């Protein structure tokens, strides 16, 4: 049986001014059959870079009205490894991870749980993009994320 065709390209980015500090997230979504694009961004006055990277993916997937086959493009190794390697172990261990031989709660657990909920709705393929490398869509979502947190800077 062949893999279902990818319908959506989702480009995401998140960032902060300081870490923690004011943060922004953004996504650009392209519906491949029609070529239609949409973009969205937002921010928080006090957050972390990793939380904004996660929120960009969560918001992008949540915007889809029905289950889709999605290729996610992100420069966040944290998000990519989390989705593909770490999350299955965390879930099996009750959202706990090992630290110095002890089980401790996963950092950013509420964000990972929200992402897990979205991943259960869609089939998502992760593709890493090098940040700040001249990749047009990655540069665009970076620009949107920066603009989203700049409104919190005084």
C-alpha cells in the first residue's frame, strides 16, 4: 500500500527576544492541490523559544478543519526530535523523562500534550530546514515570528 499523498506543506518558526522573554510564533500553510496559502502569527509577553517553536506547529495543525497529510518544515531540531524520537517514550512513561536517574516531568509538557493531540488528527512528516539559510518560506515565518514579539518590546 502506498503512502497517502501530502496535501499540506506547513512551515513554522518561533523565537524570543531573550530566552525567556517576549516571544512570537508563525506558520505559513500551503494547500498543494490548489496552491492556496495562509499565514498566521502570534506572541506572548513572557515565554521561551522552545515554547514558541511548539506553538507554531500546534496552531498550524489546529487550523486544519479536517484530518490531513502534512509535511512539516521547521528549523527546530527540538520539535523534530521531540515528535519523532522523544514523545513516544514520554507518553509511555506518563509524560516523564529520566534526569540523573530519576523520573521528572517533561519540560513544556502542556505544549507537548497539545501537539500530541494535533498529531493524532493528522499524518505528519517532519522535514528539517536549516534556519536563516535563504529558504524563502522559513525566512517568511521567521520574519512573522519576530514581528509578533516585537510588539512586546519597549
